[in-house]
């Protein structure tokens, strides 16, 4: 009978092949997960669902002494369109206060809506949370108190999947209608930047159930 070689060199070669296969498999799985997530971010960004809901949720973005930034104003305009068309009965403005700010993002959003003829009693101001997850949890508590269960998420297209995921995890039945205007959706380079950013942020959230707060603060 022929003896099986068990020399140190053959054992080392077997271990090296095994390690290479494990590493290659891990790289392939990582590429599939990242690529699949990026595709879903892109896919959901294209969805504009005007199915009637209780509330349109405007995700917060920068404001300057009570005046919305271009990003926030684009979201508010879109939410107002949903309200004017009777798709929602309420608009929720979300977002807390950065250090040194006199107004929360939620307050700035409410001021803008009132100035643009949305009745004050149709606006739900949620001026809490300095990231998407914090805002969604605060919003879910408030809507639960008011008996509101369905929500249309209004943000930039690339933010839609992560925001919807967080809203659903907070207990809302949510779908998305993103704005198609504003500086975050103007150029192809900007679009690819936000797709990459949101892919990383969503994977981080799914792994940790924590917000990617540093990324949320890039919404200008």
C-alpha cells in the first residue's frame, strides 16, 4: 500500500490552499452583499409611491437660523405637494438642533410650511434626534400617541431605503416618495457619491442597529 505523504511541506501547502479558499470565499461574499445592497439603494431610490398615508415624513437637513437649506427646502416642497394632492393628512417635520443653533430642523421645517399655506394643525413638529435613527424613533413615539400608523418618507432618493428601514424598525408602516430636486440629486457624480455613502451606512445599521451619525451630519 502506498503511504500518504505527511511531510511538513505538503501540510503547509494544504493549509495555504485552505486559507486562500476561505479568503476568496469571504471576498466573494462581501462583494455580493455590498453590491446587492448598493443595487437596492439604487432601486428604491427610483420608487415614488403616492399611495395615501397618514403622514408625510420630512427628514431633517441643515437649517440656518430657522431658514431651511436647499436640501431641506426641496424635501418640504415635495411633502407639501403630497399634502396639497390629498395623499397625506399630516406632514411631520423632523430633526434636532446642532450645537449653537437657535432652531431645530423640525422647527425650521414647520415655519416654512406655515409660510407656504399649510395649516398649522396639519403639521407635526418632531424636533428631536440628531441622526435619522433618532428622528425616526422620536417620530414613531409621536405618531403612536396620535394614532397614525402609515407614513411616506420624504428625503433624497439615495436616503430612501435606509430611512424606510429605520421607520419600519421603529414600528411604522412606511413607503417612500423622494424629492427629485435639490443639490443632492443634481449631477451623476453626486448621485454615485450618495449611493456609496448610503450603502455603507445601511450595512453599518444592519450590523449594529446603530446610526451612522457622522454620515447623517453630511446632509447640508
